C-alpha cells in the first residue's frame, strides 16, 4: 500500500505528501529509515530514494478511530474490489463521514 501510494504521488506530480498509518512500527521505520539496517529498512530506503529529492514526505501515526473517513474509504474499496484512485469523487454514502472527519 505504501509503494502504491508513493507511486500515485509520483504520477500526480505531488511535491508534498503526508501519509498516515495506524501502524506505529511502520511510521517509526519510515521516519528513521536512514538508521534501520534491517531488510525491511533497506526496502524502505530503496523506495524513498527512488523519488526525486524535491518530494517531501511526512509520515504520521494516527489511531484508526481518529480517521473515520480513511477507514470508511478502505471498507468501501475492499467491499467493491476497487483499485482506482478516488480523488474528490468519493461515493455519496461517505459524504457525511468525510465532512465530519475534515472538521475534526
């Protein structure tokens, strides 16, 4: 999922990207990839180094309960076997959830 998210950012030519995850282990490895000498750390470094230095990544840990919109989008995508980017044309049933999440 991380690699696909970063690849989408590359395709869209976004220069700043904030990625959220409820996996504290992943976020810590992403933030400290330069000192993680495990195989996992090597793969993360390879992935991040494949991007132009003008890209700015920010990795944030957030509990799933605090990001209801992302969780609803994940459930909807899984249920519908969706593999497309949603952009702002999200399904109407997610409208209220996304608005509430944006306000909080």
